[in-house]
C-alpha cells in the first residue's frame, strides 16, 4: 500500500496543517496539535454504533476501548435549550418516544428508552444492559470521558435550533476543552451547514472545522470550491462511496484534510487509506484499527 505510506505523512496530525488554515484571522493564537503526524484518524461514528446503541454512553465507551481516536457526538436541542446526543431531529428511530426533539424538554426525553431498539434491530449484538439506556446530554458525555478524550461534534439541523452554536461554545469553555493551553485537535466541529461552521469560527476561531458534503452522483469538486472551504475549515467529510482517488488527491493538494463517512467494511477502509484519506468514520473502530495495523 504505497499510497497509504505516501499519504500518511501528508495527514500530519489532524490539524498540524489545519491549524494554519482554521484561524487565518487569529493563527498566532492557535495551539499546535499534539496528534502524531503518522496517525490516521479513527473516528467512532456515534460511538461504536455497530455493536451498541448509537449515541449512548455505552457506545462511546466501547469506541474508546476499540481505540477510536474521537467520540463523534451529533447534537440536537431540547425544548428547554439543552444539547443532547442524537442523530435525528425526531425521537422515533432510536427511542420509544415519538415526535420532534425540539418539542420535548430534557426531563421528558430522559424518561425514554434509547437502547431496546438496538436489540430488536441487531439481535446478533443484543445485550440486556442496552435495555433502558437513556439519551445523554453533551455535558454528560464530557463529564464521563473528560479531557482525556477527543470530541468530533456535529451541529445537526442548526437552522432548527437558534443559539445551538453559542450553547456549544459555552459548554466547551465550561469544561476547558478550548483555550490557549488546550491542543486545537481536542475538539473538532463539523456540519453540513457552512453558516453554522462560520458562526462557530466567529465565536472561537481556534476550533478546527470540517465541512460535511453529500453526493448523490460521483463526487466532483472545483478548485474554487476547495479554496472557499479553506477560508473557514481545515477539512472535508463526505459519503465515501461517491469519491475516487483523484477526488481524494485533489482535496489533499489543496491542503485540506479528508474524513469520509461511514466506512464499515475492511476492503473499503484499505482502499481509502491507499487513496490518501487522513481519517474516516466507522461504526466498527476495531476493524479500522486492524486495517491500519495491517497496512503498516
């Protein structure tokens, strides 16, 4: 896998290169990231969600045990303004509740079962301990894993939740996950919304940002688009099954990181590494760990 070794060094540590890009306004204030420059990012997608109910503390814990580099937290906001870890705007898929998250208070959401659905859908991975798991808040996730963990946070549907970005920054500051003495790679914020990312950048230009993209057809991207993304982000994330090696190399030539999602099969992981991606999201962080180890 010559391509893998060629591009591993290019990845630098997540934001080794990115630190200069993130804060063109306040670049001097950015703290040099501490990730090893020969490390590909293994991001536990919604935790180790292939093995445990997504966005639960148990899924996040399992992801850490499987050597995931980041805990990915999708954010929704409750009726009373609390940030919770949940992918969907609705409660229906991953709890025994129904309706929009924004129509319920945190107290009401805490009464829901966020684990039993997984046992029903994935009986091969079912465990009794998943029954009755609750939806965690962002604060509870941080309280559980602390400053030793790294967090890859997505602002989901920010247009639905005015004030989401301010609340996020408030929590990150409260738990000292940002600031002059914190590696800039401790927290990454991603979103499909460029407006949301730019708002985060205005609130704290030291936080690395990743622009999410979705392709329905084979991926194509222009030099102008890449240069625009560089004005506020350090990388891109997109559905892996629409990209090819030329796309990956073009993104890298513009000195942007590239973290495709959601890659669950070893064959796809190995191919993407050979193409030169600098990390990827997976429901099975143990599989990616094995592929990275086998590729060295």
